[in-house]
């Protein structure tokens, strides 16, 4: 059962009236989180006489990564962080990226470090991610952070899964006992989200099915999801017939699809065929403007947490 936000009543998935889905406003939810974080940042800065610091490392010229990093820098500065981007050229040797991370680990003015992925092919992403101090791992991708999440005592939770959970909570979706079907087992979204939503506690306690490229008859499983999360990185892979009527659909995909009718030559597409899905789901996140803004907001939330913890530990 899905609790309707506006009417505070329950809609049966099976006997749902024919309506089009509510479009979830990720930007508005992210604004709320960012405003909460900005209050915390201002309190932190007043107490300590310096702002919390977040440094993002970008290696190379991947165009979508550059856009994401600009967004992170802008949002962190707006929230009052000492935001910094270190942009290294594509050919930077692995050892130099490692040395950059180690220098940031030792810098007391930097409380959070994020190395934007993907990294150029000659750099081992796992090596770099593992080199970040777990105390500054605001991306939540260090093996210690992931292990703590698995152990049920989370340190830093990866921003996109945390953002998806926040969307579901803000939208009043009852997760306890719900069947959440996640498509995609990537380390940034699908895998950590499966752990996050299946743990005990509020905003979780769901029955989670994690689908991947080895899943047989994907549609048969996706149609069972009260909540369906698409995180496959494959444009419009989830079609309307794969969605349970009345399901809540969360689209964590962003792909650039060639589109000669657009001035820039491409459009952004999610992993869900939106026009079809909107006729079947009860609520759905758009692309852009759904999950993406929450990823940035939750990164800021993690970064404030890192700064507070660092000062408590000092
Ligand atoms: N690239 C796309 N999403 C992310 C993210 O959440 N963290 C990092 N480090 N890189 C990304």
C-alpha cells in the first residue's frame, strides 16, 4: 500500500484509479536539505571561526563529470563551505593523484574529500578511493564506509542512495514491508542502496530485490516492485509494461542521448521511459530534476557531518 501524500489515505496498487503519476520535485527536496545544511554550516563557522571544507578532485575532461563537479562546487559555496576543486589533467600519473589525496588527508582545513568518478583508464579507481581517509570519505565509497553500512552502523553513506532514501521519506512512501526492486548493482547506487533500504529502522525495513545483467526475466521481477529504482546507466531501459500499476518509480540514471533537434546536440535521458512510466506509476522522479539534486545535497550533509566529527575528535 502507498500512503498518498495529499489525501493521507491509502491507494491500493491493484485497484488504483486511472491517474497519471505525481512528478516528484527533487529540486525542492534538495533545497530543503541544503537549507538545513546551510544552518548547520553557519553554526559550525560561528563556533569555530572557520568554515567546514570540502575538496573535490576532478581528473581529466569527461564533460558530464565537469558539469557535476561545477554543481557540487557551487552548492558547497552557497551553503557556506570552503569549497575547492582540484582539476588535474587527463594524463596525470596515478601516483600524483594518490599524492594529492594524501596531501588532502593531512590538511586540517579539508574535512571532506571527493574524487569524481570515473577516473581516466590508467588510474585504479579502487586504489584512489581507498586512499581517502575514512574520516573524510564524504562520498561513502571507501571500503571502511561500505563495510560499516553493511555492519549496520553507518559512517558515511554514499550520497545518491542517501538521496533516494530521503526522497522516499519526504514523499511519505511507507518502506517498511514494501518490496523495493532495484535495477543495477553498481557501487555508487544499486549495491549500497540495497543494503540501506533493507536494514532495520525508519525509512528502511524493506524487502529488497537487486536485479542485474544476470537477472532472468527482468520484467517479471520489476513488475513486483512497490518501489522501482532504476540505476542501470542505460537510457529508457525500463518501459511502462515493466512497472507495477501504482508503483513509485525512482530514476537514478542520466545518459546523454544524441538529439539533433537540440542546440547542444543531445538530451539527458533517465533509465526509465518517462512518457510510458508516468501513465502507470503513482509517483516518479524526472530526469533531470529528480535524484540528481539530492546527490549534491546529501554530499553537503555528509561534509558537514565530517567537519563536526573532526572537531569533536580533536
Ligand atoms: N560520479 C557520478 N556520481 C558520483 C558520485 O556520487 N561520487 C563520485 N565520486 N563520482 C561520481
